[in-house]
C-alpha cells in the first residue's frame, strides 16, 4: 500500500506528484477546500463540514465527500513537499498554521467560543497568504491563473478587497489587460478559444473592482 501512496481525502498520490504531474491541480484543490471551509462557516453549517476530528466514515471516497474540507487540505498538504521542493520552509510554516487551525476547531468543540467565527476567518486568511510563494510559482500555468480569476470573489472574501489585482500586477509587473492578453493567447494556441470570453469577463470584473473605492 505504501508503494501506491493511497490517500483517503486526496485524489492525488505521491507517485504522480513526484513525477511532476498535477501540481497545479493540487493547489487548486487545496484552495477550493479553503473557500468551501469559509462558506460553510458563513452558512452556519455544522462544524463537521469544515473539519471532522473523529474517525472517517467515507472510506474509500473521502476526497469526493461534502464534509471535512480541512481534512482534505491536511491530506493534500502532505504532498506539497513532493510538488514544490524549493518551498520546504514555507510548506512547513503552512502545515504548522494548518494544525493550529484544526486545533482551534477542536478546542471550540470542547469549549465553545463566542468569537470562534471571527478567529477562524483570521486563520483562513493566514493559511491563504502562507501559500503565496507556491501560488506565485503556479501563475505560469494559464489554467491555474484562470482558476484564480474565476474565483476572485472567493479570494477576496478570504483575504481582502482588491487583493488579487494587486497580487497579479506585483508579480507580472504589468496591468491586468496585458495579463488577460497573455492568458488568451495561451488558450488560443492550445485550441481553447472558447474560453477567451470567460477570461475577458473575469479580467473586466477584476479591473472594475479595482477602480471602485473600498467602503
């Protein structure tokens, strides 16, 4: 079983990640689960939708279940060092912060706290920002960049307004229109011209938000 790299919550394995496959998808899956965690808190879902500290009841398809979003992030994070060896220190800090987040939930289950939701929001923001060094490495992939653009509202919900625009301009050293042109060119070259209108719409929304004053 160890040779196969079987995981309960992750559809990835040590083998395919080590071979250089799916590393951009791995980060997308992690970010999706962080977004879902925050949505669950805002929607007042039961806490097990965010993190289930007890034994799993979904084996062998835990990765496809609708509960335990942070359980999935925890397992995905075990593969980060295989996909991004150059970021071992950042990954170590992230995993430590992730354990602190799950401990916060476990402590809340034992002794409920009135400010639990606001605390958890701060922890989620920290987790996202700690992934920045890895996210920067993924921006070379147009699929990953499109993922961020499509989920800009969720990114801003977990960080702060205008974060993504500032982050992209700082990384690329250019305006969002130039970023849009680059992504569209890559999709067109791969035969995915049908995605270009979606890219342009997402860029328009990002640009429009950046021009609005923060209230």
